[in-house]
């Protein structure tokens, strides 16, 4: 079992969907990622929060064994995001973003973090992602990166520089097409892989995820659910299950990657069953194992 | 190996997509279905065409071994459909429909057709589908039915009557939600199953297909393709591969159903690679076997 480092955001999210709403609930890419990955391995979190960040949220992460030694409390208010979803839960509409302390976030890898063998660069400014990579004292065994349209449009050069140095990119459907300037998804994934990451994971929301690794494709559906309440954090929870499993096994071969994608999908399927991290906070390892088995049944064809 | 009967339409299609167009090309649900299924088993076709129907199209079906003894030539012109697709190839826009001889189509099952053990009721008026069922001298081992929004809206009662008597329904995503008046796809499939068909196959275009059979789910993605030219006929080709495989094996258990869905997806993936039946007419059994293997690789996770 190997340690897993995540650098990203911790936020307070206000979210409304047709099925309910929450105000200033725990959110952020690094939060979802580390909570999810904590079911698999030792997670170390680097992020920043403001002085107003509720102590209870810190306890939640600590109780899952997440090392929050790298979580800086900075002068000011915590990053806040407000968004809503319509009945088509595939796309969030951002109503308000207050970066607050996140605007001045400069990740610092203290105390042994520079040698953590598995690294996830959650969706932040690609210049910061590159800076984190530069701070690593040893090249991690696996570096995965997430990004979004905002950086593809606004910081394409920096993004291309960091992409050239990572092993895995997780990116959503439309953003993959945008990054590659290519409408066909398979050709887009291939073009992105040529930019650096030998593994490209295209996230397709309720339609599942596609893994392209060294030209080979693997497809996994989203777990079919009776009720989806809030898709916020699904992508980061997915990445947490994916990286958490790989770090726990300390394997990055193709067989492990496929299982890891299924674990990622399992974790994401729980997240969307309630708002914020609510479903994850009542999740048990037995439920994860059970849904992993159900997932196998969902996609298994006898040869 | 068991025989397979299909009752549906044979048409001349004019189709335009961003990647090209064809005028008065061979089309129709029964055409795509029987051509596809002919790679697996003996297909018997019941449909109608007008006096203007090109002899060469008949030869095409005969050369694949399709029994066209039940294809009536009626006084008048052949059914014509004109449609176009935008870059989102998931939805056709119908520009023109000329039913012609199809308006008076009354399927007649002559000469041994009443005892064919596998039956596909392609997308026609549910009253005609019911009439075909009434003409069967023996209950087939498996009856599958396809339908569309036009009948769900306009002939709901007749559709419900025939649904109560079939084993398998193939239906697309939005139409499943419409038929069940239920936005959640899993609940919609369950509600439809309660109307009669113990197996419901929801077709999701480029996102694959979902099989619900006695409460158990199976999901298969669409085969990822570099180039999709024309999605016309994909659903009927899918059904042809599905029913063709089951009839060829003469098995309707869950293991066979899953393999059949994969064969259906394989056949559909070829159809969309060119206009009309062009790709299918140059298809070889070796290519089908190869893509079936590739499909397994695409979805396989070692336990």
C-alpha cells in the first residue's frame, strides 16, 4: 500500500438541484477526492481554507484518516461556489464563485510530501499544478491530473506544459473535444494522449467513462441508479476511487487500471445519491464491495 | 439453429448527414433487421414494396439468403422517408414521409410462417403487430417488438395490448421515459417490464444499450468508432444481430441474451460506418468475429 497525495481545492458549496438544496456544505475537488480515496489508502491533502472554515469539516476528514497536515488555514474566507442543476443533471450552471483565500493559494509540499509515490493534481491553475510537480523530490510512480474548460481556454500553454509531464488525465467529454479541437471522442482521446498522458480517462457523467491507455480502450458505464440527487463531486470522487485503488495495490498495469476505473465508478455512484459528502459519510467498506460486485454483474459477458 | 421471422417496413430512404448524403437508398426497419440477422440464421421477411422497387435490392436480400417469399409487391409506389442529422447524430429530423403502399400494408403470414419460433415485430402500427401475433399458429419461443414515439402518443392502448403479449421490447432512451411517464431510466425500464415484456432493451445511440431482464441489469456501450457517417438503421441492425444470434443458438437464457446484445452492438457499429446498407453489404463473418472479440476487450474487467 502506497501513500497518495492530492493538491486541490477545499470549498463551501451551495447547490440546488430539482431534488433539493444545500447551503455552504462541504465541497471542493480535494475534499471529494481525499474522502473517496481514504477508503483505499493513506491520503495526504494539500489545500487552503479560510479562518471561517468549520472545525467539524476538518474532523470529518481526520476521522477518515486523511492527513490534513498540508491544509493551510489562511487569513480570509474559504472558497465558495454556488451552482444549480436542471433535470439534465449532466451540466452545472455556476451562479457565483468567490475564490477568497483560494485566489492566493500557493501549494507548499512540506514534510515528506515530496516523495509520495501517487499524486493527483486536482482541477486548479495548471501553473500551480506544474509548480507542485517541480516540488516533488522524486518523480512519483503515477501522476494524474484533472482540468476544465476554464484552463483549456485561458491557460492552454501552461496546461500543455504540465500535460507533457503527467501519466493520466481525467477530463470530461466536452472538454476532451475542446482540448483536442476534435469532435470525435476516440480521435480526441488519441490526440490528447499524444500531448503527454499515456492514459486518458474521459468522464461522461451518466453515460460512464472511457479509458484509453496506450491505444487500448476500456469502457465502463455509470452505475444505474434509481435516484440521483446531486452530481457535484462525482468526477473527483471517481478520481479518488481510481487513484486510491491503484495506490492501495501499488500497481499501474492495465488490469489494475480497469479495476480502478470500476472502483472510481462505484465511489461516484454513491456520491450522487445525496448532496455534498452526505452519502459518503455514511458509506461502509461492505457497501463498496457489494456495489463493486454488482458492477461486475452489470458489465460481464461470458466469453 | 431456428428460423427468424420479421414483419416491418422496406423503404427507400433519402438521408443527409454532415458527412454526406444518399437519395432513395435501400432502407426500412425490416430491411436492416433481416440483412443483419442473415449473418446468423435463416430470416423470413414479411413486408410490402411498390411496383417501383428496384429489382437489385431484392437480389441483395436474396443473396444473403433472406427468404423474401413474404414480401408483397403492391400497386403503387414504395414507402419513402427523407431525413437529416446534424453533428449530434443521435436524433434524426424527418423532412418527409410518403407511406405510399405501406399505408395499406396488412401483413399476411402464409406458408409455414405461422410456426416460426423467433419473431421480430419491427416498428409498425401496434394494431398490425397484434394482428401478426394473432396469425401465429404456435406461440413463438421469443417475440420481440420495437416501437416509437408516434405510436406511444397516437396508439397507446393498442401498444399496451401488444406489449402485454411480447417477451422483449426494444425502445430508445427518450421513448422509454415517455412510455413509462418516468424520467429515471431504470425506473422507466422496470415500469415497462411490468406492462408485459420480461426483457426491456433501452437503446441509447452512441451511449450504448441497457438490458433489463427479470430485474437484472446489463449494460453495453456502443463500440467506439473513429468515424460515424449515418446512424440510420442502427437500431434495427442491432435488433437483427440480437435476435439473429438468439435464433441461431436457439437459446433465450440470460447468458445468451448478454452475448446477443453484444452481437447486436457489433452489427450496429458496422451500419453507422457508411450510408444505407453499404457497410453491411461489404461485411464478412470474419469482421463480425473480430469486432466481437474487440468488444469483449473493451468491456472486460478481470474479477
